[in-house]
C-alpha cells in the first residue's frame, strides 16, 4: 500500500495506541490523507489524526471556493496552554455535494470533509503515477507529497490560514512541483506576513510592540530527505535592514524530526529600544536540516529552510489599552474530562476547543481589537508578568489551581500597582459533576469530571484577598440589562462580596438540585434573585466578577455579552463607571457574606495533579513569558527563591525557594490571605495597607544602609579572603 485515506477522526490526540500506529504507518513510507473534521465553523476543532504534522489534513470547500460551514478550523491545540498551535488543515478540497457511487447501484451526493479527503487521496495517487516506478520510493514520501500539495495549492482570497491551510488543492501545480523534485526540507507556512489580511489572521490583526509578551508562531518542518532528521545548526534571524535589529527572536524546535516532520516555533519580541518605532520589518529565518544518508549514499543529506517574515511594529500602547489573557490556568480535554460550560448542550460533553483567544474566543478577540484594545497571552504563572504594563488581567473559564505566590502577587498587583482584574467564571457543583460520569468503552473505565465548567474553589482562593467568592448554584435564564437581552447559561452565583462595591442580581432558575442529567427548563421550577455581577474598587485597582463565560465563548453561545465586557474593561483599565453598572441601587451598604466553610469544596476523589500545571508542579516562567524571566520563578522571585525588586515595587518577600513545596490544594485555607477577614471590614483598611507597604520598604532600606556601613567598617579592620567575605555577607 502506498496511499491510505482515513475519513474518521476524533478530538483525542493523546490516544497513544492509535497515534503510534499512525506514526508507524507513515514512518514506513505510506502517505496518509485524513479528514480534518466536521465540527465547523467553530475554531480549535481539528480532529486526530488529520491534525498530526505527518498527515495530509484536508478541509472542505464548496464549488464557489467558500470554506464549507461544517469544515473544522485550526489551530491545533496540542501545544496549548504553554505554546501556540500549528496551521491546519494543510489544504482544502471540494467537499459539499460531491457525486459518488452508491453501494448498490447508481450515484448519490455527499457532503463533509470525509468526502474532501478521498478527493485528495485520488489526487495523490495520480501524482504518484508521474514518477517512474523505479524512483518512487526514492522521491515520494509523506513529506515530499505534502510539499508538492501545499506549494502547488491555490490560496483563496477570503479565509485565513487556520481555515484553508495552504489553499485549494491544485493537481497541475503540484504536478509541476513534483516533476523536478529533489529531496529537500522546507517550512510550512513559508511566509508570515502581517500585511496579508485576512490570510495571516490573527497576526495581521495586532502589530508587535516593545514590552509585550512574546508572539509565538508555530510552523511545521517538512523533511522530504528522510524519515528521521535533525537541526544541524540553530535557526537564525537575518533582517533585510538595520531596523530588523529591533526584533529579538528565540526559537524552539524538534530535537528529532520524525516521522518526516517536526516543528519550529518563533518567540518574537520587540527590544526596549524599539518602544517608539513605527513601521515594517522584513527578513528571513533560516534553519539547516540534515538526515542520515539514504540507501546507497555515503554522505548525509542536508537542506536549508527559509521562513520569510514581514512584521508590523507600532509604538508601545498605553497601559489602559493593554489586556493580558490568562491561558496558563486553562485545562482542556485531553487528557482530563473537562465538562462543557453550557449544560444545555447535550451533543458535546467535553470542553476540547482549547479555550484560547484564537480558537473559541476568536470573535471576542476581534471585537477587542476593533475596540482599540491590545490583547496579549500569558502561558505562565502570574509571577511572570509585570503588572505595571497592563490595564486589565482577564480570567475567563479557568479550571486550574493557583500557586500561593500567584495569589500573593495578584493581591499586590491590584491593591498597590493599580492592575484591573476581570473574572468570568462558570458553573461548579459537586453533585452535578458526579451525575455526569460515563463509561468509556475504550479504556473500560468510568470517567467523571475533574472539575466543573470552571474551578470555583480555586477562583475563590484567588479572590479571597478582595472579599469575593462564587457559589455552587447552576443558574439559567434570560435577563435584561442596559436594554440588552442576555442569556445566563449554566452560570454560577456570587455568595460573598464586600461593602462599598456594586452588585447586580436577577431572577434565575437554579438547576443544581436537578443535576446535569435533567432537563433544566422544568415547568415547576421557581425563580429567585441571584447576584451574578460585582464591581469593586480596592486600593488603587479595580475588580469585576461575572458568573458566566458562555456569553464570550463562540462554542455554544446563545447571546453575546461583548457590550458588558467593554464596560467592565472601561472600569478595570481606566476607572470609567457606567451609570447602569454603578447605580445607587446596586451599591452594597453591607457585605454579602457566606462563611468560608459553606463555600464550594474541591473533589477529594480525583488526582488533580495528573491534569494540573500547578498542583505538585514547580513554579517557573515558561518560554511564552518575557525573555528576561525565562526559567525563573518570575519578577521578584529568582529561580532559587532570591527576591528581585522591580521598578516601582516595594520590597515584598514572596517566600519559598526552588525546592519549596506547594500547599495541598484540598487543605489550603484562604484565611492567611484574606484581608477582608471580618464581615464589616471597610475598604479603607486596604488603602491604608497600600501606604503601609512603601513605608515598610523605606524602613527596610534604612536598615540595609546602616548594616552596609557597619560591614564596610569591618572590612577595613579585617583582612579576609573574597570567599569568606561571600559567606559572611550571606
């Protein structure tokens, strides 16, 4: 067998018995073509195995060259939350109303990527036939065939790269590529052009600027020289002019390129000296690939790959216009059973679309850009960003836990640094989670959710310093606010909120008692007022919390709440108070209080560390944070626990060294962190602490200078070696 079509797939790219069998097939020089899936028009819906780099993944178009609505979209979600997905599908082909033979007799039409995929498989077989049989095994392989297809494809004018890949398959152009083909390596896509919109979305929607989180572009290495390859020399950036030196690029790439393919990820930053630069920067990235000698050859095969960059750079935007999106605390399926956010949806029980700005939140991303906001992605803990740079930290539908250092830093960032915090939570109910279990025939085991739509107990720990907590109700219903009709879909309620803030309540049905397996809209269910939106000024910062994320998520959205998000961001980033949100009737004259023991609790029968990036893990800044904190614990926290002072920060000891252990998440109490420990504690206490911390820092500085003078006198009196001095100073 030379060519195999597989018109099946699923979301589980960690199903190793299946994935390894696919690798075995392609490693043995069988070209596999596979349908990308019919979960469109949602993004982040690629199916496996078509999302694998060694497979030719095929999307569907109609006869007008429009992407079929059913065709799944990229990007791949393997790399999330700590990286960035690859471009898929590879190509698209006709997949709507395609005529084919019936099993019995005659013809019938079918639609789906399962139809587009065998169209491409047929094209691959035709391309096979142009190579003399004696040379086929030497020239044709999964990488060389994909090179011919993507280099010969016709790019469509409307769709972006995560919808169409390289474009519509073109038999004749691919024939021209193969006719004179010599084994080589290449990069797909071979061009990243910020001026090419909409094809280069989302990169073309937001320019680069100094001080931002690295922008990651993840390309695929296609190695037509051999099933195994290696990077011979590190990738290099070659700017076309002097302005190109303002770009700083770090690279991550496959240690071994196998089978036939690998990845090359660019982590791009603008240097601080480019803070006022405005213009375009062009250049090439080169990487040299080699493979062992082929049969009958003595020398290794070698090839240099090129990736062309055309980048748009603008001066660094003001702090109020910059939003930081928390990707780090997102958990998805696979590997964990993370349930859907809207329990009204019965045909899709898993939350598997990536929860990324450029997958199921891509419409929200476009809206924020249209509104003038710049949105950056954080794939590392909260200790890995400088709060002075951002107006708002945006937390939406998060499932993971938080390091103690993160909770302490965020408290200081909001109270003392003026960072705005916007939280969109989701449902969490232990009883409903238990009812959502199902028996998996593949693993012959029972599957049960590891958390709810969001990890409310973890969010409550994070919000405890501000006196805010969510409950465990599952609320559903329509409500009217600001003359906008909105849908609350499986959201939660606010059960704790301090005096002086603004709290909005609406009548909803609580379906938590009926469980997730029942019909929520039961006729006999009564409505009760439940708080769902809270806004609070605390210290020099501002906090906004909302109990439902479905209105921002494209996956199962009924109505959007982008208008509410914009008003929240106006408040958290700039202190603008909308009259509707900050009406006198919504101001809290007394605190909303629920005893800590009554707050939602964590599951004790689940090994959460299996899925978590926090529990039993080391606190460390990853390669999607600023280069200066890569491999450390972040700002103020050196890799060995030594504290580092940032400009504008008082000296605050965050505690904990490299080998410090994280508190058990099930037993951790928020009491040590909760500055609103009394029911009637006023916000003035927080303001006073805002001034107290710098005062302590000044006293600490005076003590330090005094000790330094004493030490200098002692140094003059004693002659000691430099080594003993180091230990004495410690």
